[in-house]
C-alpha cells in the first residue's frame, strides 16, 4: 500500500514537469515572435531609409540627364532653324533623279 502514494507523487511530479515544459515552450515561442517582430521592424526601417536614398539619387540623376537631353534638343532645334534650305536645288536634284529612274 505504500507504493500508491509514491506513484501518485511521481504522476504529480510528471504532470508538473509537463506543465513547466509547456510553459517554457510557450515562453520560447513568445520570445521568438517578439524577436521576429523587432527584427522585421528594424529591417523595414532600414529598407525604407535605403529606398529613400536610392530614390533621391535616381531623381537627381534623372533630372541631370533630362537637363542634358533638353539642352541637346534645344541645340538641335536651333541648328534646324538656322539651316539654309535650298528648295530650288533640292527640287532640281529630285527631278533629275526621277528622270534617271525613268530611263
């Protein structure tokens, strides 16, 4: 009869141990989730800063390229405006070429 109290005691210790393990697992899961949350927050903050920096650099380079493009386009338009057009000579050349094609 002496064995029953010992068995009950052992079962009670095992139950308490299982509860401790379960609590420890829950605490570990909670800590992992909190760590992941903090890491995600730090990542998002750094990613946002890096992205903003890259966007700013891109915008500056794009603006510089657009200015160069506009300058070149304005120069080309100006050269077209100052170009001398010889309509009579062009018409004569076209007419002579068309006449040669008809031979």
